[in-house]
C-alpha cells in the first residue's frame, strides 16, 4: 500500500531564507506527484504538478523535483516571505486506472518577518 | 470560471440526521472525488467518479453514498450522521489529460 510521508511536520524560518520541504513515498509506480498549499480554514491550492517522466517543475520562487527511483520529492522555496506561511501537502497518484491521490500529512511552514 | 464549488460551507447536524453535500465543476473534467480531512489523519478518499455514470469506493466509504448527477455535479449523502463524521469535506475534479486535481473550498461539518 502506497504511503506518503512529509518531514518535518512543522518548520519555522526567518524571512528571506531559502528552504526545502521533503516528501517521500513507498511505491515508485506513480503517475504523477502534486504539491498543494493550504491556508488555515481554506481549501487546497495546486502549486506544482510533476508527471512521472519529469524530473522537476518550476513556478516563480517554487521548484519541485522528483526522483521516482528513490521515492522522493522536494519543494524548494526561494527567498521565503511571511505570505508563504501555510501548510504544504504532497500527494501522489498511483498508476492504477481510476485511483485518486494519496496524501502526506503536510508540513506547516511559518515565515517570520 | 468558478472552478469547483461546494455547498454548504458550514453545517451542524444532530446524530441520525441526513444531509447531502453538493459539488459542481465548470471545467468539463471527467473525474470527480470526495475527500475528508481530519486532524492527524490527513486527507482520505471517500468516493470517486472516473466518468459520468460511474462511481467507486475509496478508502473510507462507510456511512456515505454518492451520486454523479451529470458531468458537472457529484453529490455526497450522509444517510444517518454520526459524530465520527465530523470533518472537513473536500470535493475535487481532474481532467483525463494530466490528472491534475483541483479542489473546492470545503464544507465544515459538525455532528453533535
């Protein structure tokens, strides 16, 4: 059974710091991996989608990498800002047809000014 | 485009009451999903619909039923609510082209 783990569960950094959030998964047979942001009391906003054939995706200050063979993905946030404070969720979609996402429990990021 | 919309935003039920959570998407996506989010448990799949006219159970389907009314709408029904169903419920949809999932704003349900 696919399991997704995110470490650390919480992270506090000063403004301007570059940081890395980690995601690991137990079964490398994935179709894609998606990173989300969730603000308190809100829904999930998709940040980046990496297909299984891709190694990384970039959007603005965010860069996500995927290493399927080792079962790892990282989300790199450059020059962090207080507005980046949120919970970041990693989710994988297995290869089986019709299946949905399997989520990690998230990393809660706090960026102080 | 409104994306994925959910109603209601908040609901309080007494044990044994029934209700239907509504979800609609205007992105012409084939697949739709219902998840619940609980502290310490993360997001878990309740039911999904790969296409209009089909539905399948997810990880935690007990106590729920779903209806894929048409391509746009996917509803979740609680026939007899229990306190264990207190949660935040999210609806999502995805296209078959890349399977990127888009989420609604959620429904916060409390069962007393």
